[in-house]
C-alpha cells in the first residue's frame, strides 16, 4: 500500500538555489514525487497532510563526519567502539559492525533535524577501516544503511603519532611511509591475483594467500572508494594530497583546521573539504587555528565545504548551530545550509538520495519555526523517508 505525505504551503529552502519559495511537496513511499505551487489529485487526497504555512522547510541535515552510534552516551569504555588501538593498520574493520542504533544519541540527532550521517572509525590508526552512511532512525543498522562502505578512513598528525609512538609510528614520516607501504602492497597483491586468473582461477595454489587488510584496500587503489583523511595541520593536508596524487586516489579531507591559511591552494586542488569540530578548546597543538571563520574563508575561495560535528566531540543535534556560527563569522547563509545538506551529501557520495529537496530524492525534511542556525529555533518536525521521526506541538496535523 502506498504511503503519501503532503507538506502544504511551506517556505522551501531546497539547498539547490539561494532563494526560497512557497510550495506543496508530495512524497510517496519515502520519495519526493512532486513539488508545485499547489498539489491536488488522488494521491494528495489520500496523503497525510502537514500544514506548513508560515513554516520553513529544509532538507534533512547531513553530517559528513561523525562517530554516531560508535561511542555510547554515558557508557564509558563499554560503548567506545570507534578506535581499535591494537594495530595501526586496520582497513578490514567496518563501522557497520559496531553501530548501536538504540543509543540515546540517535534520538538527539533527530531532535536537531539531522537525518543522515557518515559515521565510522576514529583517528587513532593510520588506516582505520570503512565509514558508512546511515539514516538516524531505525532499530537495526542494516535497515538504516544508505551506503555501507562509503570511504576508507586514514589519519595524519598527532593522533596516530601519539597512539603508536611506542609501536613504530612516532613521526609524520613513518605515518606517511606506512600508508604508502600498504598501498603498494595492495597494488602488488591485486596484480598477483590477476596473474593467477582471479576471479576465475581454478588452481588456488597460484593465488596469493588471502589478506583481509589488502582485500579491503583494493577498492581504494581502484578509485572505487575514496580515502577519508583526518588532517588538521596544513602540512598534513598537503601530505594527504601528495599521496592521493601519487597513487591516483579519490580523496576527501576532513577537519581541515588550518584551512584558512591555505584556502587558495585547496581551491586549486579541488578536493572536497569538511571543517570541524569548531566548538570548544584547542586541546592539542594542531588545533590552535581552529575556528568558525575557516568554512567561510574556504567557501569564499571556491572550495566545496561541509561543516561537521565529529560527534561526540560536538553533539550531533548541534550541527545546524555549527553552521549558524559559521554564518556569524562571515559565511553566506546559503553556503552554510549547503555545508550541512547538499555539500555534505556530495562529500560522502550520497547526493543522488539526500541533501536537497528535489523530485526523486528521499523525503527527508526538517520543519522549523525560526532559523535553524539560531539557538531559539524550534524544530517542529523531523521527517525521514516520508515518516515523522520527531515532532513537537505547533503545527496543526490533519
């Protein structure tokens, strides 16, 4: 049976254009099917109707980098599953296997209008494993997945240095060298498999011994899966770019704390950047230049900019407030909205489904009284796949 949802006469911020407009939105079975000044007909008559007159309607907010579901709320070590510190190279790990959808932080995310996130391993390891993209509503992670293996996490700088300082990776040189070593090993591993006739080989003795780490890296060296690089300091950012060019890899750069210092260079390079977390104290040297001015400067330079929480560093529900602070420090409001919607969706490779209000995309919406970028905004509805997953009183529902 078809499920229809009709949002009536909301003020639409579609994250595609910089202007707003008043319209109806019709969704069927979780997908946007029509956007028009007025929508009628059988489906509209059968729909659940939300009167959004005088209400601002946004795409569901998207966080391009967090650890939601991998670091439990008020659980301590029992719920800390985002860093595997026994080995600096763990590409075989998958975030999906550790996400706990029952954690309180998912409800908090929905309260903040966040409907989709890229969540995965932390930055203790040089290679940490695969991120995934999920919706923030569901009981079982298998049913929440938008993209199961969206990127391979790598890390530069202080975190892997500090974690493995007694285990052979105590300098930036060794971190970069180890990454290159694994990439070269993967290239050789695949060549050996191909020479043995894989995947149609019948003489299994000719195949190289199975290696879970190198198997996990094959999509990376093929360019089928991007590297998701944790890099704060300018030199670490350029090292990530240098290695990506050397091996012809797809690259996304996350955190980018020194981005304002090298904005023109990053714009010329053209790699997507995700900035944050920018709230709070600079707890280590490589964060000394952090601030909400950075996304504004990068956007003005012409970069594709996302704004991220790195949840739990900043609570997931405060993602729109992070965008609001960037506006305060000079970012255009339209760019700030894109930084937590369509740019974030592009950064994590799911722009065909989420990140804007367009026909054919998932029916993920946030209905807001006031600007979501301010502390006094009231999020009235969070809607995921055409179903209300959070609501407060304030809009008549027919």
